[in-house]
């Protein structure tokens, strides 16, 4: 019974203390992911392994939605600009 209690206590401590002990307040996981994706594909042509994703692929759209969420939460215009650049490449003069 005491070992179960110790496991529960350890889980609670790790849950609440663990994430805040990382000295990365300026670099949240969502920003790290977005920055990594931008560094890998600065032109907005996202790949899945060696495969290029189609312009309207679900995966790419979900990723871009994440960039928009990071922009909304941080106010950092780089994330919005990245999505806009990638979308502008898909729109011609006729819309």
C-alpha cells in the first residue's frame, strides 16, 4: 500500500514540478515545433519524410493551423507571415 502511495506522490510531483523546472519559458514546445518546421522548410513546401505533401494536404493544413495558434498566443508575426507566404504561392491573380 505504501508503494502505491509513493508512486502517486511521485506522479503528482512530476506533473506539477517537472514542467516548470525546465528553464525554457521563452521557448514553449509549440514554438520549438514551429521554429523547427520553418527551419526545415523555409519555403513552406512541407514534406513527410522524402514525400512532398500536396498543396492542400490535411497534414500541412493542420501544421499551418498550429502556426496560426502560436501566432495568436505569442503575437509573433513570423508565424503568420510563414503561413501567408505559403498560401500566397497557391493563389494566382484570379484568386
